């Protein structure tokens, strides 16, 4: 990936004028797992570049990048999800999430693409597993690709953003003038 890709606000696919039957997800990998983020939560996908370190940030925040005048924190998902770092692996992308108060970038191993998942193919998240799986995963989705079925772990962006709670710290509102 050599340039940023802006994601449009596409609505889920509908069967005529009726209720949505599918949902679009941006898919990415961390290690051997494939994850999905609702496309409506993604602002853009950027090639990885080393963030400027932030000394007062939590350990999982690798620093900040300037995105057209907006300073955004960059979160290392491997570290936040307590995954082992891969010695020779270099992250290839940053997924920039829309945020209520703050856009946030997520460092991922790679972005796989965009998949259209049938709502009927979604399953509830397992109650057992790591804390990350139960806290930040809303469910699973099965989707078909050329090489067979794949299982996506669906990231709960809202809960994730609440948990990292780095919002207003990075781009505070200017003080009110009297």
C-alpha cells in the first residue's frame, strides 16, 4: 500500500427498499487472526509510517501522526490485545477510525480488503477466551473467499474507543473566550 485510501460512507446492502441483509467490513490481520471493522467506523486506510513518540501516552499508544492538521493517536493493536510482537514483521497499514471526540489510528499487520457479510452469517462471540475476545469482539462472521471459508472476529469499535479513552487529550478544544 503506497497511498491513503478514503472510505466512503456506504450503507449496508439492501434487498430492494427493505431491511439491510448484509454489512460491509474492512478486514485486517493481526498474526494468524482476521478481524473486521464496520466500514462506517473507518475514516481511511493509510500506509504505515512511524508515529512521533508521545511520552505521556499509555504504552499501547505508539505516538501520533499529523493527518491534515489533526493530531491523531496511533494505537498498536498487538500491544493492546496482548499479542506477542513479531520480530521481523513490519506493520503495513494504519486504519484511521472515525471517533466521537477523536479520530484514532490502529496499527495492523495488514489490511485484507472489504467484505460484504450476510447478517445471517454473523454469530455471537464465544463467552470463553481471552479478555480481548470478550471485551472488544461483538461476534464472529463467516465469509467465503476464493480459498474457502474465513472467520472474522468483529471488533466492537465503540467499546474499544471507550476503553482506550485517549480522546480529548490529543486535540483539546480551545478555551472559551470571554
